C-alpha cells in the first residue's frame, strides 16, 4: 500500500499554497499519496488587511488565543508523514496556525507521526518556531524536519514592502523602486529540493538524518542581528499584549503599539545593535552559537 502524506496549512495570500505545491510535487512524483488541506477560518481576516485590523490581532497572536477553524475533513486516520505549513504573525505562530496545531482533529492524527514544519515569514520566525515546536511536542508527534523560508532583503526594506503587500494584496514592487515582497519566486520553485530529500527519507522510513540533510540544503539560516532584535522584541511584545488585552477600549493602545513598532525598528534596533556589537557580541561567542543551534535543531 502506498505511503500517505498529509500537507496541511493556512495561507492568506496563497504564498504558502505555492510553497506546499512545490514541496509536495516530488513526493507525488515518487508515487506517494499526498493529501493537501488548506484550512479556512470562521471569521476570516479579510485579505488585504486594513491598517486598523492588522495591528489589532497582535495581542491574540502573542497570547496564543485560538480562533475557530471552518470544519475540515481528513481522508485518513493515520499518515506516514504530516507536513504543516505556517507563518509567524507578531513573532508568534499566526492565530490560524496556533488554532490548527491545537485542533483536536489534527492532534488525533499527529499521534506517533513524523512531522515536517515549513514556515514562510518576512524574516523573524525564531520565536514562532520555538512556540510551534513546543505545541508539536505537546502532542505525541515527532518533529523530524523544519524549513524556514524568509524574505532575504534588508530588514527595513522588507518591513516597508510587506506592508505594501499586506495592505494592498499585491505581491509586487512598491513604487517600482522596492523589491518584490515575500519569498522570492525562484526560492519557492526551489523548495522542491526539500521535497526530494523528504522522498529519500520516506523510502527508507528513516527520519533521524532529515534535519541534517535539510541544513545542508540551507533550509534554515540564522542571521545574528535579526536573532538579537527578535529576542528583545518578543519580551516587549508580550508586555504590550498583556496591557492591551486588559483594556476595554483597545484602539488607542493598538495605535500606540503601531507607532512604537516603527520607532523601535528604525531607531531603537540600530542603537541596540551597535551597543551589542561593542559590549556583548565579542564576549559571548559561545553563548550566541548555542542559541543559534537551539533554533536550528528540533528540540
Ligand atoms: C498580522 C501579520 C503579522 C506578521 N508578523 C510577522 C512577524 O512577526 N515576522 C515575520 O517574519 N513575518 C510576519 N508576517 C508575515 C507572515 O509571516 C507571512 O510571510 C505573510 O503573511 C504571508 O503569508 P500567507 O501565506 O498567509 O499569505 C506577518 C504577517 C501578518 C499578516
């Protein structure tokens, strides 16, 4: 009997759908049965976003508040491999991804099953992965591989272009000056190479070397300045989220968070990075390497 793979994911723009298609094509070509499921939310976050709604989801993302998913059907009660496609929102698993990983129907099929996660972020995915990995570990599934795709342009540039994309729905060059937002088109096509690596491991039913094979293919890369900024930002986001969640009238607080974010990125982050470069980084090389390794590995 042919081995069965479930590829389940959420996407707003369709980007994660394209990535899943690219990843699973070699698995299909190798003769395995691949079931693709794109989940939908009951209250969809209308895409393209409005400026006001975009920031308003921050507290629920950071505080892991789940939302209702439209009923979905899985054809099988057991799979040989489950691939989960997700994306970070506000340095956390997106609300749909967090809702999915805790959904009883998925939790049921995850039991005892090898899992590969694939994320497509702007460029800050570490904290979302850490939390998503924990959610998977809380089920009895076994995380065997992780792929983290990012927009490779400079942080301030992708910060501008992602807003253009998210607020207009157009994955195009803003003003014809900025680069295209999101994951590079060629990189999405090249995701097929990870699918081929998965296929090799499926044949042998041996998963222990998958993450090393992925790492040799640059499936995960850690950029130190971004890791540093994200490490600080996640603590501050948690404080904002708790403050905003307690307010009856959230709108002014969300607006304040929005302005904070712009100032933090364009003013605070460069200053912190310079201070870190002088006073911390030169003296804590080993600790930094250990931290990078923590995000590269699966547990
Ligand atoms: C509300 C919101 C918050 C986001 N926050 C982050 C983030 O913290 N880090 C990051 O790298 N990307 C972030 N992104 C980009 C997403 O991870 C993702 O790349 C983009 O939304 C496209 O995903 P899609 O397949 O759902 O269209 C955010 C996107 C949205 C809509």
